[in-house]
């Protein structure tokens, strides 16, 4: 720092060319507390002035105007100075050589401020120079930190210590560098305006892990107890390096769920929850929670948390599964078909997990059980037996639901085996029974008389009844008709059954004739047996009466 020893004669030489009041001193200078500082100073005065009583000088603190009574730092005429500077100041320069360099020892922070020099050449030749030196007394070193520290980019941190005390030379050390990757150190001494600053530069490449960690700079003076430290916390900017979300989960329909997202980044990222292309929620923070109330199956899907802080972007997704019982199945409408038609019955529903679908007809299992959301029951060439109610039952572990449809099968009439003619007391009764859909129409035809019977007249009683798809027709022939060779009545009755899908005519046989003859024979035998019993009884009674009379007559002949 003592380049000023070479500079001062040069300034004095140059000053001879000027006849103005001028002073040269550093605009700013710094020192550590409890150390010392030298303020280089060179002054000029007009060449026409001849100091009559020598040259004297005064240093003021704070302001240059004596009438405002600023604190006196140093005064060459006397030792009268401000209390805070007693025993601390010394003029190093020779005023006659126009050198006003000042030494201040054992300085404190209260000595920070502006220092002014006043030249006293005697008489009226007294002048306070308006230029000043700004002294900064530091209790810790300065560290030059870039405005932005970015991860994976080389970083330089410089620690400064003033070197303006001739009796003490500072040294600089960096602290807490053991965790840094390959740190490098370089020292430099910068001299400017007759002041000196010692610097030490730390170079390394920070990582996200270094964010928030402490670094320290220590300035000390060898062979003294003076030491100063300053700590800084690294603010390392880095792109999101991790995005944490809940694990994929399952929830019941109607319940609530909270999705959490945490993003590790600096500065904090703009965190957004996305559902497909829709942004549901965002905030600039380290974590954001998305709450879903009264969850429905529509909420099921992939949720993505996106973190973006300007230095990079990262995202993580989860799958939210919504569990719910099967919905009411959708089935075909009830239908009417013609016998022989092939049908495909569809049953579809939704449920989670996927439900099993079962087809039931009139409560009985038909088809196969399907573990899917769609089941198709195929009925090939349906028969009348396929008529009825079909129910699709959907089940999973959370519940069940069902839907039904009716299938009506239309078919041509079919004669039932119960159709027959029977001999009764009043004559002959003929019954004709048929099933069909629509319900069959029944008529009787007497070919011998060429009569079609479908209503009641004087000779025939005609009766019909319908029960579901079964129709019953009955007639009674009041005259039994002619007898055949075996004595049975002659019956010649045709039954005609018809509906929209067909017509059929059948001759009804007298199926119960033998049972009627057996009843006549049994009746005759029974009558003969009764007559024989009566005759035997009469004879028995008559025989007993005869024996009784003979006994009584014999007793009357016996003497007393």
C-alpha cells in the first residue's frame, strides 16, 4: 500500500502548476475495528501565499465548518482534540511538504464517517477543503456474493479485508468448505486511490444439496488477537429435482380424498394439479394439496402434479381408482317374437371392480356367468318354453343390481292330450283343449250333420274358457246317437283350433267308453246280488218260523 510514498512527490510537482486550494485524498477507505487506518492526504494552496508562521493543519469529523463546532480529530498547534480521538491520532505527513496524511489507531465503528482537512497558513490564509474521505469501520469482512447462484454453474465468492494499517497485514481464510466439491482458492491485493484491499476468491460448482448451507470468511491479523468472521447461507437456485405425490389409491364412491404434492426446488415452484388437460389447482409453494369431495366414477383417472420454477419443470402422476357397486343394468325392452326367432339379449352396466353378470329366467340360471360390463344371451330358435321373464343380475363386492324384461313367444295352436269325448248320463261330453299365442279359437264340427258349433242352441251346450295361453272348449250332445255293433254310442266330433299362426282340425275319440261300460256291468251285477240276497233272507226267515210252530205244537200234547 505504500505506493503513496512514490505518488506524493509527483503530486507536489504537479501542484506547482496550480495556484488554487486543492486536496487529494481517497473518496472511500475502510478498516477493521480495533485496527488502524492511514488516510493518505496531499493539499495545495495558491503559490502567491507565503506562510508567515509555518503551516498548520486540522482534521475535522462530520463537517468542514468550524463555526458548527465539528469534532476535532487532529490539530497540529495543540493536543486539544475530541474525547473520542484522544491518543488515537497522529499526523504522518509533513505539512511543509504539503503532506497531510493521518493515522488513526484503535478505531471503532463510531469513527465511521466523513473526514475533512483544514490548512492554516497564518493570518487570513485558512481554508477548509470541501473534499472528504468516507471512512467505513467494519466489524466483519465483506463477501461479494453474485445476485444469483445457479446449481451446476461455476461460482466465485470473494472475501475482502482492508489493508490500510501499516503495522498489521491481514490474512483471509474460508470456513466450512470441507463439503464443497473441488474448491479452489486464490488471493489478490488491489490498490486504488492510495488504499489497499486484500481479497481471497473461492471457486466451486454448487449443487442443489448446497442450498442453505453455511460458508464463512475469517480475517485475522497474525501475532494479534484480532479476528473477524462473517457467515453466509448459500441460496442455490435449482430446477425441481423431485416431485412427490401420494401412491395410487382406491376410494369408495361418495367419499373424500386428498392428493398431496411436494416439490423440491429453489425458488419454490408453481405447483399445478392436472386431470388430463384440465388444471384443477395451482399455487406457488413447496407443497399443494388437492381435495376431492363426494367422489364419483367421473373422478377416476390419472392426476398429474407439475412443478415449474423457471429453472426447469418436472411432474409425477398417480392413478385414482373409484370403487362403487354396479349400476342398474341396461337391458333390451320387453319384446314379442314368433316361435323360431333367434334373439340376442344385451345386458350392460358399470361397476368397480368389474361386476359379474348373470342371466336368470323365472329365477333359474340360463347362459353363462360373465365377468365383464357387457353380457349377451343368445337364444337360438326360441320355443314357447322360452316365454317368460328374463333378469340380468350384476354383482361385485360392493353390491348388486338387476333389471328385467319379458319375452312373449307367439306360436301356432297345439292340441293338448286332455282333448276327448266322454259318455255321460246326459249324453256325450266333448272337451277340446289347445295352447297357443295368441289364444286359440275353438270350434266343434259335426260332419254327420254338417254343423259347426260355436254357440249354444237347443240341442248343444257350448262353453269356452281361456286361461293364459290355454283355451278350453266343451260341448254336450244331449242325444247319445246311434249304437254301433258293440253297443257303444256313435260319436263323430271334430275339434278345430286356430289363431293368427295356424289352424288344425282333429277328430275327437271316445276315450273313456270302456270305463262307462264297466260301470253298467258293475251296476247290473250289483243289482242281481241284491235281489239274491233279499230272496235268501226271506227263505231263511220262513224256515225259522216253521220250526218254531212245530215245537210249540209238541209241547201242547205233553201231559201234566
